[in-house]
C-alpha cells in the first residue's frame, strides 16, 4: 500500500537527461518565485491599485498569446536542446530589466509590464519544449510518474520560493529578489548544456515550420474534443479561482499583516500541492482520468470559497489554500498525461505550447479578473464568487464534454526494473 502511494522516482533513476532537466528546473523556478512575489509587491507599492496589479496578468497573457504563435512556428522544427538554451537567455533578459529598474529606484510601471511580458513570452518556448522532450526521455509507461515528479518541482518551489522571497523582499527589497532569479537561470543553462541533443521527431526528422505548423497544431486541437475539454476546465479553474493578484491587498486589508504574509499566501497552495504530488504514486494506476480532473477542479473551487469566507483567521485561510493546491495538482497530473498520450511526437511541441498557453495564460487572466472584481466590489467578494464559478464551471464542462467523462486509460502492468541511462520508447 505504501509503495502504491509513494512518489515513483523511476524516471529519475533511469534517465540522466531527465535528472539534469528536473534539477535545473527546480533551481530556476525557485528563483522565478522570488520575482513573482516581487512584481506584485512592487506594482502595488508604486500604484496602490488592485487594477494595476491585475494588469500584470493582462500584459503577460498577451505576451503568452503572441509567443505561442511564434513558438508554434518553429518548436517542432529545431533541436529541442538548442531551443531550451535560447529560452534561458531570454529569461535572463527579462529578469535583468526588472533588476535594473529596481536598482535605479521607482521604475515606470510600463517597464515592469514589459519585463514580465518578456518572461511570459519566453516561457512559450521553454515550457513546451521541455514538456515535449519528456516522453522520449522516460518512456510512455512512466509518463504519469514523470508528470508527478514535475509537479513536485513546481509545488516544491512554489512552497519555498514565495516564503523566502517575501522574507528577502521585506529585509532587503525587490532588487535582491530579481537578482537571485537572474542567477538561477544560469544554473538551468548549464544543466541543458550537459544533455544530449534531441531532434523534434522520434525518427530524427524535423516537424513542420512556419505558419503552416501553427495551423497544423491548432487544427489538431479543433479535431480533439478531449483536449479541448482539458483546456477548457483548466481555464475555468485558473481564471475564476486563482486570487493571487489579491494576496498583497488581502495581507494588509484582511489579515492586517505585511509583506512576509504575502509570501505565505503564495506558498500555501504549493504546500498542499507538494503533499499531493509526493503521495502521487497512485496516479499511475488511475483509469478514469477524466473524472479525476472534473472532481479535482470542483474541489479546488470549494477550497477557494472556504479561503474567502474565513475572514481574518490566517491559519484557516492557509489551510484552505493548501487544500486547493492539493486538488489542483491532481488535475494537473492527469491533464498533462492526457495531453502527452494523445499527441503524436511530431506535434507534441506545438500541442504542449497550446497547453502551456492555457496553463500559464489562465492565471494571468485570473489576475485581471480578480483585480477588476475586487476594484468594483471587494477582494472577499472576488475570491468567493470565483470559487463558486469554478464549481459551476466544472459541472458545465462535464456536461458539455462527454469525451472527458468517458476518457479511460488502462495503465500497463508494473514494468521490470530498468537500469538503462535513458529510454526512447515509441507510442
């Protein structure tokens, strides 16, 4: 029973390249969490406006949308290792702009919006490239386990990064947060340098390029109602149920605390998600993965409602955010697995890019939605109504997409132990 629940680390054991990318991702994403908190704190300190904080999400989303089109034109046509190296350079440029502005003191808001847009745009190359590499690094049978391991990274750094970032910002200012982030991209660059080159196609051939490649990727999604359903339900959860843009405001107005509490609010969902990920060995054995996604999103919405209703009770608020994070990681594991198993390798980069647009664009639109509703009504109303919208939305997606309800994946039997350095299993 313990073995069935415990995190499956087999992908790390069998694939050196997956280990390198996984370790580099941990370091670079830990640094990004410092920047994430610093941007919200800095914009609110400069403007005092919830709407201005929400606009961070709007500009980031526009960059994600444009970046997805650009990356879709080339992501399946070039060596994936080179694309990842180029992405780390782009991240360093965006982080460097934020650092320079903070050192100069009182930067114009447009400069912060520009830098966050650069970071968001570059992520449309980095994240889908890394995601598209995973099935060939670990094999298809270990893909759910690899997705769970990636969630350990995302949520481990989501737990540590904001808390440490909040403390660093409170003591030394936002420039330190941006500087730490800048250094961590160098670690990921070094890790990628050490992995083997990887052509975009399993047979060594390159995929399509240019506008035709973009259309081919979106045409595949239009033809797959299953993928549409996973994208739609995640957008519902992130647009309406992620109130992170309100954390700097709630820390002051609801909890009567300072910047350090902002870091705790950011970290709490990651704490729950990390627990869910490290006990995610059972995910490999789930057959009705579509229903798992539906119930997880509904549970996320219920927990966010609870967070909005606890008033000034900070421990209860953190507990509800942790519950929300645990539900979200279940949804993320199965949505990612469904995508990777449904996507042919020659399209996997482009489809992963659309997936990343949804996964990272939804929270940016959520920042805008939360900020605008809070500006018109109150932050509490914004949080509670958003959680309710998630529950209703999950039900509507379940009704509108029977393909998601009916999706079933029969996991292979537990494989014999393997000792090879990497795998290249076909579909």
